[in-house]
């Protein structure tokens, strides 16, 4: 029997939304008469292990059923398998998380049933993958959406403490909390291509996707297959100024503001000159007090199933 879809479900995604979605997922596949095997993750990192095993077992499509963290684990499992010289399957996503920023950036439906229909249609695109080295990952961690240093890393920590609201609402509440928690930006040296920026940077976002937090457009012109990462760097500013900036980030026109620098690069190096560097990738914390990070893009690495 052909092993078609391997569904890797995170039951804790969206504060338990993954487990609630399980019967519906099974119903959709069963009613469509599609061969599938569903396995739940049991601990952080388990999605990587399950993905690698599924590649060895020859599944035709690997489906991340969860939020951005689950997508990140499946993506890392695929990339590690590829580094071993194995042929890797395309990745599909069924969104049952909160932010779903990867899907929202890549043209994957963020509702469950349209996402399932996109899987059946099977249209594919090949996307770039990023890699960040440092903090908890001295050997490197792959990412699909972003690396965030400073403000959005602290916001990610605050989001995890909040009740199970929608992704954008949770992120917005966490942003307002972070405005008053995190008002001393580290002095950071940011090197990319032929540029060097040394300043107190409240936020350094390195984007392969377009958005964060379900609705903050960090890189409005980002393309996931152009071999480049998009940067959005905010200098130190007052809490009041941060609040005034929020509408610009929701519209994606923050580059019009003098406190914001943008750019594109293949490789980025970030070094703390004083103060710690809190950082996250795809919603997973890399470090809370790091001193140095290296980020790079690896062009056109994995196939994803999407809705054009």
C-alpha cells in the first residue's frame, strides 16, 4: 500500500487546539478516501524525529498539523534528512496553531478545510530556507519564516503566557506588555553584505516570510524564493513611540519612518556590544541572553504544497 500522507500533529498547538482538531482531520482524510497515517508529537523536538523517520519510510507528503513551531520542527526534519543525502518529500501544512505566520506568508490556507483541499490539489512551490547559528543552537537551526532579535523575542515569551486567544490578539496584547517590559535595547553590531550598523536596536527582524504575530507585516516585499532575507531594524525609541509605530507595522509601511532601517542580505551577523540579545526563530526561543548570532539563507531547498 502506498504511504501517501504522514500527518504530524502537535496536540498542544494553539493551547490545545491541535487535539480538538484531530477528529476533524481524520474525518476529512477518511471521507476523501486518502491513505494517511497520523502521529502526535509527545515533546519538543519530537516532530523532527518523526519527520526523519517518515522520510526513511517513504511517505509521499509530510504534513505539519499545528502552528509555526510544528512547521519549524517538520522543516528541520526535512533539512536534516536532506543533509544525509536522502530524497525528501514535499511539506504540507494544516493550520491549528495561533499565529500561522508561515502559512500566511507562503500562500497556504490558514483554515483547516481549505488547507486540506490545497493538500489534495497538491500544487507545489520550492522555497528558500534560513539557518540561524548561536544560542541554544551552536550547530544551527533551520527556519521558514523569521529570526527575531530583541522586542519580538520578548513578545514571543509573553505570548506563551497568555490564554488561548487568536494569534493576532494574543500578539497584540503581548506587544503592549513588552512595550513596558523591554525598553533598554542592546547596543548591537549588525553586519550584512557590505553594510555595518552599530546602534541600540529595539528590534531586528530577519524575514524569509512576510509577517509575524498573525498580522504584523514585517517584510511586505519579502519573497520566499528570491535567495534573500529581508531585514527590518528599529532603533531604540520610547514606549510612546513604539505604540505609535504599531499601526505602521500592521500596514507594512514602517519603512517610511525614520527610526526604521530595511535591507536585504544573504548573510547577517549580529553581535552584542553591551546587553543581552534575546532571540527567537519561528516562535521558538533561541536564547534570552545571547551575544552573537549568524543568519544565512539557503536558496530553494524544500517543496511546499500551497494554494496559488
